[in-house]
C-alpha cells in the first residue's frame, strides 16, 4: 500500500511506484528494512487524508444497510484532532501530575494504534484496534476530569487556609492539638472531671457507719446537673464516653478516651420465665381489648398492678436501674445489724386508665393514678383495689376517661397481674368483682390476667418503670418523728408508727407528682384507712344460701374477725358470671328487677350471639388464635369449642374432670364445679337408685378414656376460614 493524497489515484501509476520502491529496498539488509518500517510507523497520519486501495469485486453490490455488529466504515469514525493542552500543574500537586502522566502515555498509545489502523486491511483487526483507541480516549477524558476536580479541591483548601490565617490574625491565639480530628471537651472545659465528681458526691457522714455517702444518680440526672450548674452541654452518648467503661478490654471501651473515675453500676435483671400459656393469655387479653375498641364510646380499659414494695430506711431502688457512683467512695446502705422490722414498707397500687380509641396511642399512654398504703396493719387486697377504683370514679379529673354523658361507662376491662389479691380464680376476689359490677351498675365487666411470670406485658408496667427511675438515689425516712421500733424490729408505739408512715407515704407521693409521665400529670395519694363501700349492696339468693351465709358470718365473729363482708350467693354468680382459668366475665342479665335496663344495648346485643359473654379463645386450622369479633360475626357458621379447651396447660383428662357431667359447663376448679352441682343440679347428686352395680361400672367405663378414644378430640375442631385467622 502506498500513501497518496489524490481522491481517485491511477492504479497503473500506483503499481509502478510501488515496484520502484520495492527494487530499492529488496537489496538492503534485514536491519535496514526494519528501520525503514519503523520510520513509517512512527510518522503521524491523519485518518481523514488517507484511503486504502481495495480490489474491485466482480460480485453484484449487496444492500448497503450496515449491520449492527459490523465495523462502521472509515468515513463514520470520528475525526482525530490534536489533543487539548494539559492545564498547568504546580510542582507539589503529585496527584495531578500522576494523572497528567497517564494522559501522556495514553495519547502515545493512541497515535500508534491510529497508524496500525490505517495500514491494515483485515476487518476484524481494524475493529479491535478501533475499540482500543476508543477506550484510551475515554481514559484520557476521565483523567482530565480528575485533574479538574483536584484543582477545585485545591482551591477550596487554599480558601480555608486563608480563612484560618485571617482568624488567627484577628484573635492572635494558637491551640495545639495532640491528635487530628475534633478535640475533646476537656480543652474547652478543663474541669469537667471535677464537675462530674461534684455532681455525684456530697459530704455528709453516715451516722451509723461514719462513711462518706455518695449520692447515686442516673446518667440523665447527671447530664441535666452539668448543664444547669456548670453550663456544660453534653449529649447522653458523649457523657457516657467520659465515664469508665463496663469492660476495659471490650471494643466499646475504645470510645472512652478521657474517662473520669466514675462508673456506671449495672445490676443484673431477672429474666422472664417462659410459660406454656403465655400466648394463650395474650390472646385472651387481645379479645377483651378488641371488644373494647369496637365499642370505644362505652368502654374503658384499666390496667392495675401493685408496684414492688418500697422499704423505709433503705434505698428505694435496689435493682433494674443503672446508677452512677464514684469508684473511690462506697454507697451507704443499711447493714444487717440494723433491723427494720416486718412490714416497714409502702405498697403502691398503680392504675393506668385507657380510652380504647384506635386513632391514638392510649393503649400505651393513659392517665396514671397511684394509691400508696402501708404494709403494716393494712396491706393490699381485692377490697382495697375496689376502694381505689371507687375513689377514681368519684374524682372529677377522671370523668373524661371513666364517664360518658355524666354516667360511668357501662363496659369495663380490667387487666390485672394475677396476684392473690387480683386473681379472678379466687372466690373471694370473684365476689368482690361482682360487688363492683353491682355498685357501678355496669353492663359488662371482664377481668383478664397474664400467665404467671409474664406481667411485663401489662400496659401499666411501662409507667411503673418510669416511677422506679424517679426513686434512684432516694431513701425514705423511717423515723422522722422518732423511732417506733425496738431493737428486735417490733412496733412499740402504734401512734408514732402511723405518723412516720404518713410522712414517708406523702413524701413518696410528692416525688412522683412532680414530673409528667406519658405527657400527663400523675395523681399520687396516700391512703391510711380501709373502708368497705359494698356493705349496703343486696344480691338475690335462695333461703338456703342466706342461711349458710349467716352461719359463716357467725363463725367469723366467734374467731374475732369483725370485718364486714357482702353476701354474694352462688346462684347469682351462676347466672351472671363466666369463670375461666385466666379470666372472669360478668354480664348484665335480662331480668330488669335484678340488673335494670341496659345502657350499652348495641354491645349487649352483639354479645348475645354467644350467650352474652365474649367467645372462648379459639385456634384456627393454621394454629393461630382467631379474632373475637370474627367469631361473633360468624357464630352461626362455626363450631365454637368450650372455654379453656385450647389452653395448652390442660390435657383432655383434666379438662373432662372440670366439666359438669350433667350440663357440660366448664369450671376452672373442682370446688366451683361442686358448688355448681349443689346449687344447679341438687337432684343428680349421689348414686342413682334402682340400678345395678354392673350398670354403674359400665357407665364409668364408658366415661373413661379408652386408647382408641384418646386420639379423638374432646370437642369438634373449628374449621375456620383463612380470613378469620388472627395472623391475617
């Protein structure tokens, strides 16, 4: 091939010139020929001024439409222009110089590939060469953009340097930091460690042990104290980094660069115990809350629980909370040789009143009320809780929660802890709840409890945790008016004991009433006496039941127990109550002379689909607990099992023993079933007459569970649709 600038060269002239050039070169040595070829390759050519001589094809011309995968013709390639000059680069800009060197290397390679592209006739080789040229030009463009970015950053750095030089010229102050990055707060507040120690310690000596007492505070209180007293603002995380780490060899300890000699004292928490009925009880509570949410205008949810007893003369908070203390000073606590006596504690009863409205978050944040009593000679019981609820109803500040249109809301849902003074399985508590139902003229009352050891799911526990945080570092006095205990810890002066308890209880109420909880004020009051508000209530019962009640009252008086107790006959409980393992439901009967007219007619008509009570906790075919509202809506199309039949802790044998053999009604205890048979089926008690011993034995054999019968369920399984499942 011969380079030519003519658009259409003569073929004969080109061949003649090529022959002459070949005659000159073929007689030379191989080294000289290589030098000539190298000189040809090193000579730059413009692709636009060079054409390649191609032989004419005798075949007819095909369609000139180019294929997508074919190499574009030479005329379609972009024209190669001279490279743009590189911007001026300073001497100390190493990154910019490195990018400029890469541009020079790439441009040299582009020149070589362009010459190879011009002298070759192979289409595939031309295609590969063109792609290499394209990639090299993209690399050149990338490096040029990198140089522009580096120059822009250098300009920013220069402006920042000028700004710092101007500030230095104005302030005439230089601070030398030992490390790069943001300096620690100790440069700005060199006395920060002393301020932290001063916020924790106070210099009064203990009268008994003569030790310096360290005032224990939470991290939040320490942060507020530093901000108020020393004008040192620190976030919670930053302040925690200036305290000693819990483990010095941990990864988290690396953030504690300059800690003060103050540590966070953490106490181990009690793990929640597992219980087989945990999910069952949660579903039971959810049933009641769903029902209250549907009829929110007539319902109220009250979560109640007794907080841990607060001892007098000892720190009010003994566990659960992280507290601050100096590592050099001990904490003053009462030793074992200073007896306080039994019952020298205060028992707070906490009530969280909730309006079951789906549009707000009141299922977690409601109105909180606290009633504090002394444990000595008073304590708490189901009667004290009913006294507290009545005082809340009579208080005008709770009218918005507990009343509607000036009357008490007719549907109540009580969420209790399950203790001995609240458990709905105990007959004494059941009678107290019946008295509450009759006293407030309710239409429906349901009491739900959680499984043993899982009271943390009770909504009131969130508020109780906040109350415990307010008692960190506080010791309630036990002898403000003088000591009422002897050396053995026994009360020797009852009048003085009442005064000391009253002062400690009112002090505790003042502490809890100062701050807001859930954004609302806390009503804390000290209750000193027990008053029975249900003495004048009357329940209808049989003459036999009234006679038995009079005999029991006479026996109590003979034993010296003069506390009055309201009479609630078992027949009234049978007609109005539904007793279960973890719940108690009391309904409004249809007899107007007994219960009066209903105030929540829509709710009562809805419950009449299931004999006036909420449906039992039921599992669907998918193993999930269903919705109570769906069960009532599709009650006619479903086979609802018995109450507590899906309770995991009940097997088939136990459940069959707790069901009445006459009517099949379920009771949570055998004592309740005995009372039921004695009251409702007096004729069926005892062995039937006129039947042989063989017949009786056969009846027992039929009632017993044979191996073939054990595989069959006690009740028909509920074939519910998937849409009824609680999971959906």
